[in-house]
């Protein structure tokens, strides 16, 4: 048996969420960080869930810890990691990590 959600149902499900995240974003330990372009503007993504929805970023995941390990290895890399993550959050108008 197959189930399909109609567009109205999908819209209602999305509207019921108050927070969502960009997921599986890879961390690259470059300074300055590489330029990244999301598949759509963050505000467009946010509006799928309501204009007041909170959008965060999930870095790594699903076994991808290499960037985090590199970013956490010493004080200088932790400082760079924090600076780059903060710049990413600010650049895209995200609400957190």
C-alpha cells in the first residue's frame, strides 16, 4: 500500500514546525573558510516552516567527524573553528548550531 501526502497536508506539517536545520554541512578547516552557497536562500528555506521559524545548522553527522576532529585538535584550531562557525551563522542569518 502506498501513501501520498497532498500538498496541503505537507504545508500543514511544515507550518506546525517552529524550528528546522540545515543538515550534514561539512566543516573545512580553512582560513578564511571556503565560500559556500546553499541550495536556496536561508529565508526561502525558513519560510517553508513559517517566517518566525528558527533555522540552525548541523555540522557533520552520520559518521562525518573528520572536520570536527581537525577543528578541535589544539587551541589555535578551536579558535579558528569557533570563528569560522560564527562567521557562517552570521553570514546566512542562522539562529544557532
